[in-house]
């Protein structure tokens, strides 16, 4: 296709669509920007869960069962650490660990995260540019009935069980967009919001200074991560409910309404299309589940075709 | 036995004798003090090679083939790190890595090395007290024709091949003896210098402030790490030669002559006994090779019997 696109993504669902998109758009036509609000330091290591999921996915190394970590993984490090009584709630495989040790080593030597990520992409043979949303530290805090929890503690350590009250992105006001992020948007025909959690995966990216401004007048297309009122994976639906919003594809459209041109919703949610279009957002119905590798490419094709149509409509106006 | 002993040790050879000694003397009668001049930071991890060898040995976890690292080890971390082009000359196994990550975590949280070591001993079920020589950073530098090299770089990275010109222990003048080190010597009937490298394993321990003074008037017994003019393992013989000294059990005795009461030398070196005794140091001939587990206990018995005899002689004088 001849489109130029920037895709914003979080972890699992986002990584799957990104994988589909890279099969259709070359590296000169697709830039990937990934949430780093989940990044944290654990056992002295700098860990970037969403970046790693996207990177491992594009490298063909992602564990297809878990949605995180690597294939062919072993767990001898973690098993031994457990014998020491150390915190093992965040599961670090022996091979995965090499990535975190190497990233930590490079960052301590002064390399920004975007440069480290570029190096990893080169090593993994990934042609597409993967950018962290920022090189600066941003920490997504989930405000819950059990207190304020850094995202990974909420998500993994506490199995996203505490009742959510709100979110904040600590450090966001001082975070510069990663080099190339805003120019990529400016240079793109459209921006795709991958089917990632709107509250904690996409919102941090959109909250980086200058991003919403750069999106003004751009065709912006989302794929709803809520299907039939439920998240395919993770706490997105629960978060909508906690914020007093009925979780639905319509709620997703409404969440993004200030920037959204169109949204791809699942066939099971076809009856929500009129309600979404009433918000001034175009809705397109498709099979949005990505269970197999071909599903990823199929959905990516749906998104890009829909995006092209929206661009055509825009150009006629 | 009724002796109270402090044993000073480096890595492999020292660890083997220490293993034998712990089978003969309870934790109330034997304190172990280990060289930390080889300690270094690698990939952001605090690594204590000699402490780990002694600890793994007493825990029954040491790799009997290599002389370092653990049994039942896997290498997936290192293999992956190699794919990243990271430095892999220092071999870190997946299980071994847990120890380094945990030590680094605890030290960054402010725990001194001696406290971390105590925790590891508790976890490994080791009753005897293992003390690092100091909680302060000391770095053994090997001065070579290729420049000054931190010990592990000389020993592992450069396979102890560069020509040695001298040694220095950076930070030694500010290093306090670890809590309990000097009291252990004071409380001991005798001090045993294990068959470790005199230049880079035992000398750093002896160079800690107050140690030589504490040894004055103490019965101090060494086991020669040089047998038939050669080191059982490692560069000790080469180092003697580089310093212009013919490597031999006699050279070891001479090296320690200011503090040594007696030395155990191997049967192959029996003819050196008169020369050693001429230095005012008692020499005892024994089979000092430790190839098997029973060898360790047998040699420990030889050392302790010899030590008791030396104490008896002293008491008669």
C-alpha cells in the first residue's frame, strides 16, 4: 500500500496488529511508537514490558501462549532466585534476562532508551523503526482502593484485582517525545491506535507533550480493544466500569473522541455503529479477533483499507 | 578437635581445604575469611568470585570440574547475551546469576557485603561464619606488560597470559577489616593460610589494616599452593617467576616469613624442608593434593595436627 502510517501500541493486542501492519507496509511507510509508562526497575534491571512484547513479536521470538516473554524459555534463574526468598512475581526467563541486563548496562552507560531499542531491532533483524514514546522516565500509577500502585505491581503482582479509582502518569509533564516521534506523525497520512488498553497503554502515549497537537487534522483510526463489552485480555473493560463507564466499543470511541476519525469494531458489536457515528466518528465492522498469525494480517488489511477510505473522504471535503 | 582457628582463603584451592576444615571443626571453632580483591562489577552486577566459590563449595553446590560456578548449571542467559554482542568473557550461568542479582540488589539497598554473605550462608544452610576480608571496595590490579588490569580481566579475559610486573590493591588503605575479622584472629589459637595464590588471594587479606599486627605472636600455618615448582591451578608459579623468584614451596615460605610459624609442603618437595627450616619456619611433609572429597578432610587433618604440634612447641617455649 502507498499509505504512510504511525501506529501507537501497548503490549499484547497492540503487538499483534503491529505484526500484521509490518507485513503490509515497509519500514519507510510505518513507524511504531510504544508505551513506556509500564517501564520499571526490578531487581536493579530496567524493564520495558511493552517495548519488549512488540520487539519480540516482530523478531518472531514472542511466546504465543503467554503474550509476554520469549519462546524456548527456561526458568533456572527465577527458580534459584525464589530459593533466596527474592521477589519473583515478575517472571524473568533466562533468555529474556539477557535483554534486560543488556538494556540496563547500555542505559547506565548513558544511552537513551530509543537508541538501545534501535540496537535491539538491528540485532533482531527488525527493519521497522520502533520508538519508545519518550526517553524520559514516565511511570503509570494506578490509583486503587489498596493505594497507588505502579502499573506492573497492579497488573502482575496484584493480578489487576484492586478496585481502580484513577490513573496518573508520573513524570509526563517533563517527558519529551522520543526523537522522531512527532516528525513521524507529521510525515504520516494517518495514525493508528492499536487495540491496546486505552487507559494505561494508549493514553500515556497521547499525553506526551505535543502529541495531541500533532494529531489535529490527522486521520486517526482505532481498533476497539473491547469486544462484546469485554477486553480480549487484561483489565481494560474493568477499568471503564471502575471509571463509571459501561465498557463497550462505543465507550472506546467516546474515550478517543477528541482525536478519532474512525474506529474498527467487532462483528459482535455491529449494533453499536450508529451510536458511534452519532459521536461524529466513522465506524467499520470487521472480525477484529486475532487468534492466528493470518488473523493479524487480515485485520491489518481491514484497518488500512478503512484508513484509505477515510483519507479519501477527507480529501473530498 | 579443640582448636580455635581462623582460615584465610581465596578461591578453588582455598575452598577445598576450607571444606575439609569445616568437617573437623564446628562453627564455634572455625571462622573463614575470604579475599575480595577479585570482586568486580560486571554487567552492572556485584560479583565476588572467591566468596562465591567458598560459599558454593560449603553448600555442596560447586561445580567440581570447573572450580567455579554451580553444579547443574544452564547457560541460556549467556548464550542470548552473546547474540547481543555483549561481553561474555566472564561466564555467568543462569542459576549463578540469581546470586549476583540478589547480592547487587541487597548491596544497592545499603547492606554491607558481610551481611549479604551471612544471608546467603543462612539460605544455603552453612553454619560456619564466612567473612569477606572487608566490606569496603578493594581492587586487585595486576600490573602487566599490557598495562594495569583488574584481576578478573587479567585472569579470565586475558587467560592470565600477560607478563606480570607487580600487584597493587586499590582502596586497601581505606579498607576496614570486616566486622568480626580481627576479633576472630584474636580469639583463635592459630591462623591457617589456605593453599591459595599468595600474591593475589592471601596478600590482599594480609594487607587489610591491623591484620599483620593481629597475627604477631600467633601460630600461623600455611599449606603451600606450589607443588613441585608448579601451581596446582592458576598463575601463582608464573607470578613468582615474574617477580624474579624461583617458584617453590620454599619461595612460598619465604613470601610469608614475617608471619609464618609452619608450612605444610607436598611429598614431592620433601627435600626443600631443610631450606625452609633454615628460614626459622617449621616444615611438615604430607600429600597436599586434593583431588577427591576425602583428600580435603585428610589434608585438613594433617594441617590441624601440625598446628596442634606447633602450638604445643610454642607453649613449651
